[in-house]
């Protein structure tokens, strides 16, 4: 091994040793943070609907509901990383108050996201959360961001219509489980049955989400809820997913084609920290602006990521390499991805539409 290669070798064991006292999740913080924001989200959603149309108050409630729901929903990421068998009640309550009514039960993320952190799968074709945007060009970036607006409608159809239909038809069932049972950004990704079976009670979650959807439809048909509230639901959560699409685009550099297994150092440098973003708490909530740090130590609870980053930049022997993952802000990170992904975006997009 050359001196340069040795310099670029990251020691996960050393990194963990530096921050080992920070790795215990604080249940009180999880409960207070989640419950406050999910209650704030639903209350502001209700007040937004009942406020005067386009009044200043309605706009305030509108944006409060978006960012409150966004933060509450992002706890799906923490649920995925919590040690199996722990936080059982928290997982159940999260699904009841957030996952099921938003059509995003936690099984959509569990397993798939764990593969994203698998050292041998990250950035390869087996990683559904990775897509080579740099190689594929700007058109794919545009399509990814625009398509995010329609994710709530997509999953509403998946759970309300396709779930019961899939239990009556094997072909539909295979399609539903392989292609539309995961939060993935790679359109070619297929989820395996073993990945689903690794998630406790995933079928119960699927059925519960379906029942939530049909109950919502029944309330509208009976006149208990107006149809317009469904329109507001689609708009609010469409914007939630759009903001998350920008965060996802800024989480990695997406420079790898999926052909090779990457080293720990390559995976770290392909991930991005944006520690000094003033608005990071809004667009990358629950610690996600420390994404490179998270990839180095995935089980670190979100409330400790800031301290973890500070310690690693001060005490880690490879801190110079670690700090190369830093970026100054969301816009600068997106601009870098845009620059690296080519110059033919609109032409390619036009051609692909036909």
C-alpha cells in the first residue's frame, strides 16, 4: 500500500472510540421532539385549511405544517437505525400518528436504508438509495426533483388501490413488492422478499396504511371531511417530499456508476456534511446535515451528531480527510452537483419526453 493510500485510509474503530460516550439514544429527546412536531403539524394543517384563503395567517400555518410534518416524518430514518427490539412503543406511535396517515409506513425505509449503509453495497446496483446523477446528467436531477411532488399521490394509490388488488393477483403483488415498496431513488431497484421479511410486521403496516386511506375516503364520501382537504394534503406533502428531494441531492456527490465496491474513505468523501447551514435545521432536520458523519457512524443518534462532528474535527487522526466532506451550504452543494452532471440537461429532457 502506498503512502498516499495509507493517508486516505479511514479507521472506523478509531472514530467510534473518540465518540463512544455519545452513542446512547435519549428516549426523552426522541419522544418530545417527535410528539411536539407531529402535533404542531396536524394543528397547523387544520388551521391552514380553516383560515381565510390566501390570508397571511393561512400562509404562516401552511409553512409551519410543511416543516413540522417534514421533521416528524424524517424520524423514519432514526427508526431504521435504532437497535432492533428497542423503542418498540415509539415505532408504533410514529406509524399511528405519522407513517400511516402520510402513507409512509416505516417498512418502506427499513431494510432498504440499511443496504445503503452496507459497506459492500453502498453506491452499487444493490443500493436503492444511490443513483449516478453525475454520469446520467442534469435531466435526471430535474426529473427526480419534479417527480417528488407526486410521491404522496403515488403512495396513496399504492396503498389504497394496489394493496387490496395485489392480494388478488400474483403479478400485481410481485410488482407492488419489488418496485413500489421502498423509498428508493434508483428506478431500476427491485426490493427482495428477504429485505421485506427482515422488517417486523411489515404486512400489518401495509394493511393498516390501506385501512387509514380507505377510512379517509369514507369520511369524504360521508361529508365528514370536505374533498378540498385531500387537495391540501397532496400539496403540503408534495412540498415535504420536494424539500426532501433537495436534501437527498445534497447528501452525496453521486459520482460513482455502481460498478465497483467503494472503500470506506471513498464512501465518506462521496457523502456531504453541511454543518454551518443557518437553515439546515429546516431542510435537513433530525441531524441530516451531518450526513458524512452519519455514514461514518450510522448508529449515532441524531441528537449527538453535532457533538460527534465537533470531536472528530478536533481529535480524529484523519481529520484532514474527514473535513474534506464538508460543504458550505445547500445551494453550493447542489450547484456542484449541477456543474459536474453536464450541460445537455434540457435537450436530453426534451428528447426523453418524446
